[in-house]
């Protein structure tokens, strides 16, 4: 896949080549513009499409897994109303999941996080504030967000989290640096449910189950009644297909805590 560093080197090399060529032949200015435009477009798309691994390498699936297993992941909780419903459903269908929690929500709903852990699910870092400006924060600010959530979980639950789910799936060089400095592992997804959009429950379920394969990581949110309804349909589907949901660290065979 394309990488930010590689693209930068190619663009610099092309600019140098054009400047050298310009010594003998007049190079039209628009050629520089076209190269700059391609660089800009790739960099913007690379920031939003986490699967490109353009800025930061994330785990998106386990292609090599032999067992019929997937990992359901939930972002943006814990939610006082919907996370307990999610936990009940997971228990009913004997499934395990991963919850990427927002620090300020952990602080508010500690008992729910305790239950998540008691039930054998995994938790990961999903920033402290989940601010809409996350993609524009400085490296220091991103680090603060990640460290604050990790420190909170360490203080309350005595766990040093190692997994990070990028807020809004956004990555850039500053987020990459902060993730590296805090020794976190970035977890993406291979199946984006789009459960927070206006799509109906049935459309979301279809979108998830259409091409679901062993080793997939599914992105859901434990923040709405629709997502809870989607989860029940998904768990029924997995049961029919004899597929099992396990924590993402087990699917990827990596550690969730230090
Ligand atoms: Zn989020």
C-alpha cells in the first residue's frame, strides 16, 4: 500500500527531476500543480481511510486465522443505557467483544467498565474527549488525550491498555507520533457497519453480514437502540454460521494490556 513517507519521497524526486529538466527544456508550471494536487488528494484520503495504512499501520483483520472466528468491536462507550444491553446480548449468545472506550465516559460510568471486564471482554483506548477536532490536534495534545485515558484505567482498574482505536478512524503524522510515543497498537476494522448513519437496522445488518469472513474485525457503536438491535441480528447470524466472536486481541494474537 501507499505510505505517506514513500509518497513524499516520490514527490520530492519528481520536483527535482522537473527542475533539472527545466535547465534544458521549459517545463510547464501546471505539471508542478498536478503533482502537488495528487500529493494533497492522496494525503487527505489517506487520513480518512484507515485501511490504507497511509500514515499509521493498523490491524484490520487476521487473514491467516484457521478457526471460524471474528471480532466484534464497539466504539464511543460506555453508555449508561445501551452498553448494559449490549453486555446482556453478548452473554446470551456466549460472545466476547472489545470496547474502545472514551476516557471521560469511563470516568462517568466506572461500574459499566467493571462489568465489561468481569464478563471477559477487552477494553481499549478511544481518546479522552473524542473531540471533533481530533484530526487537528498537536502531537502533544493527542498524547495527552491517550495518556489521560490510560492513566484513568490504570488508576481504577489497574490495567495498562495497549490497544487504540483512532477516533473517527482519522490518522495523520501527529497521531502516528503520539500512538508510537504512548506505545499503543492501532486497531482498525475490515467491516464498517455505518450503524451511526441514517441507514435502517436491516440495511446495517445486510452490510455487515453480506461478505463477512473469518478473521474480520467488525466496527459497531454501543451508543444507540439501533446498534443493539443490529447486534442481536448479527449474533443470530454468527450462531447460524457457527462463527464465534472473540476479543480482538485474541483474534490478532496480540496483547491487550501490559
Ligand atoms: Zn469514536
